[in-house]
C-alpha cells in the first residue's frame, strides 16, 4: 500500500493499493539489503514511483503529498 499524507502534517490524504509484487522487486526498488523482510515504512519518491508504476492501482501525487510504501500484516 502506498499511503500519502499531507505535506507539513500527518493527516492521511489517500491510500493507493499495489498489485501483488515480489519482495525481491521491492528490495531492489527501495535499495534494501537482500535479507530485509520489507516490513517497514519506506519513503516513495520519483524514482521509486516510476519503478513501481506497473504495480500501482491509482494515482500518486508526489507534488501534493508525502508518500510512503507501508507494509501491513496480511498484505
């Protein structure tokens, strides 16, 4: 899930789902160690959004919001 929050605050603006994506792909996109379980919250910028575009089910506005890839249990 990509969650976008208001700039300068912490109010959630939108949640954008991701299609199923392999953890190895996420590690590569987020530049994580090979053994990272990808259970944390990771900032999403232009490069990350471009690399994940095939998996994104919605619009992500990086200009209006601060966005993060957040992994919840069960996802």
